[in-house]
């Protein structure tokens, strides 16, 4: 599915992996719609690519805002080729200290936010005869991780959602798959306490994933190392979870947007 200057939506596009996916896609001539609560970091890209970047201020927990953003994209470019569900919220807190409302907030962004954007783009993708939906997941949804039960639970739910929709939407030539970055030095990973040398650079991860933006593989990773990690995580989730839990005990990671 390669149209001229494909249209890509990226949620959570103002920071981290989302931002670093947008930049190389724009360089390659893609038309990119960035959805986020703020467009501060996207402003420079907007100046460089005024005709190929559309920033939509959008809270993915608000169905009306999501629908309005998708309508604006279709009105501007007439189609939607790829959706990258990347926006996330990770609240670091032990289970006994975390409120149920905080967990609900994580699900509203990380799970229902994905559901809302998929529902919003689906009519356009069906009408044009196909599309690709990348749902960004995480290995912690497979192995667990201490202190982030809410985030890890949402990612486990995304794994199931993605595989189910892949079966349902294949009849419309719509590919739904999982996009698995490695543990990356971003805002959501900053409280985990993982040593910096064990985390990937978001610019490198974003660039590698951007190269695979039209991939229809069921699971997309930026490199062989991440694919190998997933192989072992799926087969030995308890052991891998304990390993990363021990790595986090030192604490003190700093974050790079």
C-alpha cells in the first residue's frame, strides 16, 4: 500500500518516539498529522514542512476531540493511510499506594485512547479500501514490571486488542499490528530506575521505526535485539520480568524527550 505522499497519523507526536518518527517521515515526503496535548516541539518541524505537517491539539481521552482531529485530517488530505497509536501515560506507584482513579486515567489514555482513534479512522480506511494501524505496545505487558501495574495492564490489553482487530478488519484490507520499541529513554520510562545504558535513544528508535511505517508484519521491532528480547519475553515472562525488576532497584535514570 504505497500511495504518493502517504498520510500518517501519530498520537503522542510532540515528544519521545512519536516526535522522532515524525521527523524522518517528513523528510521522506510523508504527510504527517501529529496529535498531542501540546505542539511545542513540533513547531520547528511545522516551519520546515508547512504543507506536510498538520498539528492537531487533541486529548485522546476525549471522543469529540479525536473525531474533530480525524475530520480535519481527511478534509485537508482526503485520506488516512497509517495510524500510529503511540500516546501513553505511565504513573509510577506501588499497587498499595496507587488510587483507582490513577489506573483509570492510564486506561483512558493507553487503551481507550487507542480504541477511540481506531474507531475514528476506520470509516475512512474502509472507504478508501485499506490502511495500516500500528499499536505501540511494550514488553512490560508481557512480563510485568514493579511499580507500574496500571501501565503494564494497559499494554497487555493492547496485545489482545490488536490481535483481535487484525482478524476482524482483514476483510477490509486494514492491517492492525503491534509496534514494539525497546525500553527507551523517554518521559514514560523515567521513573522506572533502569540504568541509562540499558535504555535506547528515542531518536534512533523513532528513525528505525519510521523506516517500517508501511510494514504489515504482525509484530514490528526496530532491530534484531528487540525482536530477540520479545522472543525470550514471550517464552520466559517470569524470568525476564524478575531480571528487569532487579535492574530497576538501583534507580536514578534520567529522561530524554
